[in-house]
C-alpha cells in the first residue's frame, strides 16, 4: 500500500494557498482569520474522508476513523499555524500526510483494530501566544487551561477571545486521552538529512529547551543634548547581551544553540535614547545539564552588563522543557517502516520543539522527519522535495498501520 | 512689563491634559487625534487673543497680531507634537510662552511696529514621519513639499493623508516669508543649565546632526535545529553595530554624541533567527568635520561586522544638517533681555535640532533655553521649574518687544 503522490501534492498546494505570501511562503499565524480559513478547509477535508470531527477547549481539532470498540487510537497530527513569513511545510505537512494516510486506507478499504485519529494542535509556533505548543501542553497537563486562555498577543488580545472569535472554542475537555501511539511527521528544520543525502529521519527524542525573557530598564532621554557620560542606554546594554548570548554557545561548544529572536525597543525612535528593551533568549541542547550551565552563564552576563551600564533588569526563566526521549517501541516501528520504503534514513534528535514533546507524556510517541533544503525553515524559502515527502508519508502509513493493526 | 505666571502655568496644565499619560507625561504624536485636539485648543486660544489664524500646506499654524503695514513680523514659535511617552514641556512650552507674550502685550495695550506672529510647526519630532522638523524644512526650501507629503509612518500612512484627515491641510503656500526675526523658546534637554544653577540659555547655534539608516539582511531560520556554524543572524550583526556606534563617540571624544534609538527585528519571535534588522544611527557634534570622521568610522564598522557575520546590508546616510549659527543681532538681543530679568544665564549651543535650525535660513533667528531637570527630555519625567519658565518667558517678551519695536 502506498500513498497517492499527486493527491498529497495537490493538498499541500491547496492548503498552502491560504495565507500564501508573494514569495511562496506562508503567513498563517495562530487564531488569525487565515488560521480560521485553514482550519475550515481542513475540517471540510476531514469530513470528506469520513472522519468524525470534534474540537476541544483549546481549539485542537480531532478527526476520528473508527476501529474496534474500546481500543485507544493511533493519533497522527501536527499543527496548521505558521510563523509570520514562514513556509508552507512546517506543521501543515504533518497534518496533510496524516490526512493522506487516512485517505489511502479508505481507498484500500483497510480497517484497523485501533482507531486512527488525525489531530491539529492550536498555536504550536508560539509566534503570537507564548509559550509555544501551548495547546498540547494543556492537553498533557503541563500548562493550566486558565493560563493558556489568558495568554496575550502583543496587542493585548487574549487567546481565549480569539479562539471564540474564529469559532474554534470547542467543548471537549482538553485533557490526556488514552493513546495507542502518537505519530508526528515534520520537516527536519536542520541541515543534516540533506547534507547526508537521506530522505527520512527517525526521531529518537527532542532536545531540552529553555526560554528566558529579559527586560532592561535604562533612562529614556533625548539623543542630542544628553552627553554620553550621563547616559543609561537600555539598547547598548541589550546589544551587549545579544553578543554574550552567542558567546555562551561558543563557550559551551557541542550541539548547544543560543538565539535572541525577539527584541523590542521603547520608545524606538531615532532621537530618543532607549529607555526600555525587552528580548527573548532561546537555548537548546540534547543534555539538560548543558542548559543548567548555560543559564548560569546567562545570569552572569546580564548581571555584568547591567552593572556596567547602570541599568536595572528583570530576567525571567519562564519556560523549560527537559530532554524528551521518544518511546522505544514506536521509534523501532518507525524505523522498520522507513526501511521498508527503500529510502535512505537515519536515527536523529529533533532540535525544535514539537507537540510530540508534550504528547510523549500522554502516550507512546515518535516522529518522522523529512529534509529541509539548506536546513532552512521559519522562512519563505522553506522547501522539501516531493520525493522525500512521499517517502516520509509512506513511513507514516507503515508505522500507523503496524501500530493500529489490521482488523 | 511681565508675563502672567498663573495664566502661563494654567495654559501649560490645560494643553498638557490633551494626550496626558498616567505618569504625568504626554503622548501627542504628530497628526494623530491627540495632535488634532491640541491644535484645536491652540487655535481657539489664538483666536481668543485676537490673532488672525491661517494654516499652510504643511499644516503649520500661524496667528498674526498686526503691526505697521508692510513691515515683516517677529515670529515666535515651536511645535505642539510630542514623542510617544514624552513630556509636557518639549515644544508646547515654546508655543505657550509665545502665546503668553501676546496676551501680556494685549493686556498692556502695547502695539508694536513689526507685527508679531505665533507659529506652530507640524511634526517637529520626527517620531512618526521622518525626517524631523519636516514642516519648517519645507518652509525653508530644504525639503520638497512632495517628498514631505509622501513621508510614511510605520503603518504606511502618508503624511498628507493624515494632514487632511485631521483637518489641517491648509491652503497657504509653505514657502519662505519675510521675517524681522524668528524666536523660539525651548527646554534645554541637557543637564548644563541645571548643573550650573542657571535659568536661561542664550542659544548661539545648533550642533551638526547626521542621521543614517542601516538595514542588515541575514538568513531567517529556525532557532532550534540550525547549528551555530551555518547561521547568518542579522541581530547578532546589528547588536555589534550598536556597540560600535557607541565606540565611535568614545574614539572621537569631545562633545560628539552617537545613538541607536530605533531598532526593529524581523520576524521578531523567540524561535526564529532574525533575518532582517533595521536600525537608526544619530550622530551630533558642534563641528561638521567631526561628523565627517564619525561617518567614516561608521562605514568601516558596518563593513567589518557584516563581512564577519556573512550578512549583507544597505547603509543610507539620509539626513544631514550642518552646524547652524544663529544671528548675532538676535542672540545679542536675547542676551540683553535675559540679563534684564535678573536671572542667571549663559550662552550655549543646542544639542537638539529645532525648527529654528531651518528658520535660520529664512531670517534672523535665535533661541531661549530653560533648564531640564536631570537633563532629561523625551520622557514622562521631563520637568522644568516654573520659576525658570517665568524667566524664560520674560526673556522672550523682552527680546520680541525690542526686535518688533514699540509703535
């Protein structure tokens, strides 16, 4: 049994048109009008495929294909939101490959013992509401529903109000549910598969991730008549922190990555000395202990810079996900399915967080990676060759079928 | 003859309520609804004082008090727009002291040979539309009317459309007009008067100012799975430039000041490596030659940083105002008027740009400074003691009366 390449390619094109950017990318940020349109399109396709669709309290969408009564489902899923000016593979590819698996089984009239569920998680990217993966986090009991509801975007709009506005504030409880397995296909977002000429990554786990938020308070003043000697420039301090955050990765070496992705200046005009700067720090490593060391270095760097510039600060270490190993049985099943496609594959870790990270706390979980051209993602140039996508989707099909069992 | 302290204080309070912030500051950004309300209030007060009010093509407001026929006016003025979360002295104080001078002359039934004109200039701050002082720049023929009309704010809205929207797109040509003199009272925005215990600054000229805009193009990518070795992070490069811009002031020493006040990151989310950063560079010095050297150092710093980080850039040196000396006769007149108040005063330069800078190209020009507490401005804590304001307003009154001549 093989997935239908043309149909899958067509659905990638169709969904990719909703929120498409002029340069071939995608802007379909969580709970915007574009996200609603993407969701509506997916729900219609799920119903076309005969799935029973439900929506939970966090706007997560589930489409169920029945199996034998009383058995927990094999869930396949990912997310349909994007970062601003992102690409049309990150997230939606996993959802569409899951849909294609179900369509393929329908065509073959193959019934499974365990039901199959297609899942679409809300606000995985964390581009609008933080933290990322907020909806699978609630489902896994790691984030309180109330906190998630009260998450605000930069305009102060609450997540729950946007869920309601776009019509995806569902009634089903967002709590752990019995699972045979959770499978997520996703683009690698790194360079390794392409560099090694492989089509499939069998993901053994997700690196540890730590997010911090730094707010620096300097003294806002006029850029002209204020002599250098009396300044307390929040941006000069923040800029030094940005350099030192990169220095932490250099000092620790190995696989650790450190990033300042978000930085906002107030009042942010050419002729005012910045009075306040807020910035994000993202640090990741396969080993939790490395992140502990990175945090100590970050604390010290911020303290030193602030003292020198005469500014005050708050440094919040507000989100931490430990190294998440995936289920050995599921990883082994995915590896067998990858091997069966005849394509090149390897075992690897994920450097990005995914809903699978939280789902691993609910049931046996594994992931399938497909290559990212030049290792690029979260950008309009994001690209995965169709040949690799087909191998990935067939791997997902094989693994789902083995875990669900033929009826 | 002396100005009326209570009346002046009341008008500072009244106008300061329009756009007031919770912390005692002011947000009345150019051509917003608040700016319109501030303008409407001022126009009403100008009419109350018997002035004939007109509005020109750039929304500059003029209120005329007649003198002998055919003689050019003594113009007093400043601006009524503020930076976001700015203070209630910058700009509006000069307008209100000019209004108070006219009210005082009215009360005393004093007629002058030369007419007196109260002027309110549009968008002096440059917080919303750039460059700063755009309307006096057009009046002086230094900026083309069409370019000013097409200036866009960060939401892409054109200046001319906002002028029309708030009802201040006037019909009078915005061109040089005959002037006996232009006088502008303003807060110092620096620490020197307060440090020396003086009430009045007799301003001899305005330092040279250079504005540049740097756009850095890196490679947007995912902050997780992208190894440090393949990154081209636009923010890491920009942060280094921020540090080097301060280094330029250190290297050149003396009175030079350098500031990065504006910095925006794209896509500006915690888990994406910044693909694009735009930032402003503001450099000022009494000597034009110092800014020439600063520019060479800036060019070199940006080139070096970009080469090291493997990013590309555009560096635009888009605005330059040379050192502007004020008129010797007018400065002398202001100094006599300051001395006559009995308050402490000194001659000094202005480190900030003012509409007076462009007006000096049209007619004999001078400025009166009053102290800024802690040297602070462009912030909610901006403060000038009322005693100093009274001395400044009386200086403006004395100078205007001497230049206009009693009828």
